[in-house]
């Protein structure tokens, strides 16, 4: 089978979404599928649509380039038809509109199967600014019409249908070749290091942990807890929720802001840390059940972690701690007690999720398509 993996944006080495996309591409290839990748790129201000490393369309620069990349999709349809693509795998950008509908209609009329991954569902609550709400309004107007051309919608939720289309329920997966297991067991008799890796949105709920640390340090404890935040705040809202808590409660010695990191730098930070911080505020965006990539990455590293949503792959595992899905500050002493009660090695934790490889997850997509 020939697969065209389509996204409507570019890639960044330190971005978790970009890493996930690369894992999925490798997984299709590991399942012996001829796989091509369509994405946006920019060089010297000029916008390009690419397939693999070949320029599919040159959109120019300035306003022209910004507009064309959002509305010109005929080049994708022509490529898929000319190259006899069997399956187009779309990663949703919440961009249903007459132009994207025309794209999937042309592809479908030529007998090509189409599936679309919606990484987080529902997603309406994620749109907060006026401009974002305008984008969402357009998507809401057209998304059911767009969905009519899809074979399946890929979801990491427990919804059986989305926009009236049957779903294929997957778990976010892991590329075990790309994520190293933690090598060092740190001495945690006097201190513990927590790590949260994310492009920080309000639903990550890091402010809940920061408020918990503020409460914890009012007792002047001898046992020290450090929180390493790896990633950037995506908007001023997130920064305003977190930075004042750090500054007003004098948490600077205990909260380390690393910014974006990847590769060996990220691996080194993980070696220093003992416990992962998943999402602590998914309820803020109306989500109860989700299978996040971050939880799986922590498990692949071999470290225990905490989160607040329902993740059916981990609910009863001895290396996870659940906190309430509400606005209460994290009880840091409970986190310490949980960590001290765990006795699983990194190897044992990693082995427990071998079935969650991206190869196995993407095989489900392949098996769902009848050529």
C-alpha cells in the first residue's frame, strides 16, 4: 500500500507534535508500507508545500505566501492521483472549509481511502482568543461536510463516532528506538526531582503543582522537591498562571525553567529527574478520557508519573498516581509518599508498555483499510 501522510504545518525538532509525526511515519514504514510525507516548509521567507524533500508547490513570500498555503490544495490532490496513492492519512488542523473539502472530495472520487486523525477530541473548548474562535466557527460550519469523505476518524478518545463518522480508537504510541530508558537511579533520600515536558497549555495544569509547592514550602521542610519545566509557554495566559506563583512564593530555587530541549540535552534532564508530570487540567478543556503521548513517553523512559484524566492504558498500573480532576493544588507530600512507595525499575515500567508501540498502533490503521 502507498500512504501519503498529510499535515498542514511544518516541523520542529524540539516540538512534541513533530516527534510524534516522525514516530508515526517510521511506524508505517516498519509495517512495510511505502510512505510519503506532505508538509509545509519555509526558507528565506518563502513558503513551500513539500512531499518528502521535493517541492510540491512554491507559494512565494509575504501575504501571498501566507494565503496560498492555507487555500491551495490542488497540488496535493494531483500528487495523490498521479502517484496512485492508496491511503491519505490526514492529521487534523481543525481547518474544515470549502478548500479542504474540495481536496478530500477530489481524492475520494479517485478511489483513494482517507482517514483523519483528531489528536484531541473534543477540541472546541481549546479555542479561547477571538481569532481562534473565528477559526473554530469556520471549522464548525464545514466539519461534518468534510467528514463525509472520510473512511474513518482516528481518535485517542473513547468516542465511537465523531461528526457522524465511525472512529478507529488508538492509543498514542511509542517509538522505542527513539526514546532511551533512564539509566540512573537517583538518591531520593533528601530530595526528589519532578519533570514536566510540554508546549505548555492551560490544560497541562502546571499551576496546580506550583500552588502545591507553594503550600509545601510554607512548612519549611527539610525534604526538597524540585520541578523541572521543559518547554515554552504557548500564550500569555499560561505564563500568567504560572510565573506569578513562582515569584510571589519565592519558588525560584525549586522550579527550573529549561525552555525547549531535545536530544541529548533532554536525555540529561531526564537522568536528573525521578517522576513525570502529565496533564493536571484536562477537565479545563472538557476532556475526561484521553490517551496522551506524554504519559507513554514517561513510561518508555521508565519513570513513574502523575496525571488527572482517565487514561485506560494506565489506570491500574502501580507506577502511576492519579490526582483529582479539579482545581485543588497538588498535595506534594502525597506525591513524595507515592514515589517512595514505588519499587519498579525503569526496565519493568518500560516492559509494561511494549504493546503500545507505534508499529502496533499504525498496523490497526492499515488493517482497517481494505484495498
